């Protein structure tokens, strides 16, 4: 076995990542994990389908309500959190505030999606740590674009333990 291939395999084994060729031929050293918080089943299914289109990504959980999302995000510790503003029995903004207040590890990327793209919601989302804020009606495809971009950046970084 050539030395370079053996080194790549060893690095992948140590880091626990799958060694898959990513777009552009770069090795993927880790899988990007995503948690989705959305109370609309059709929108949640569309988000899951969007994630499935991206190599080396996986939905590790989903929730429609804040209490379930709090527990799920804490236990799964995803790299990416996609959250709707309006949820049954609460809001995505409240979820982000509660995650911050409890000291839960912050996902690398937080994307807020909404059918209510007001300036107030946009500002509140960013104040709570959201990296992106998208209108579901006109900007849904941007979720995929951001995930793809983050996936490519993450593929080039060494995998770190999530504590």
C-alpha cells in the first residue's frame, strides 16, 4: 500500500471519520451532523431531503416543539442547528435563548428559517446567535447553499471531539 494512502487511512481511523472523497476530490474527515427544529411536517421533510443531497451530512434529530428540541440538541450535539421561528408552544428564538442559558455547546452553524421575515425576528435571531436568517418562501434554497459551503469548509478541518 502506498505510504500516502496508509497515512490517510490511519488519520481517518484515529479521528473516527469516514474516508470518503468529497466534491473536489478532498477527503472527508468527518460527517456533518444536523438537527432540525420545525413544526411543519412538509417543511421538515423538505429540509431533511435537502440535507440528504449533501455528501457526508446526516440529520441526527428533529423536533417540532421547544422542549423536545432542547433535549434533542443537548443530547445529539449537532454541528448545525436549523430552527424555525414559530413553533408549537414556543419559538425558535426562545429555544436559542434557552440553549445559551443552559450552557449547551453551541453548534458551529445556526440557521433560522421562517415565514415571518420581519426585521424584529431577524434582529432577535442574530442577537441569540443565529448565523443566517432565511425566508422560507423566497430563500429556502439558500439553506442548501450555506450547508454545502459549511460542509466543504468542515471537510478541510480536522475533526475535534465534541465535549
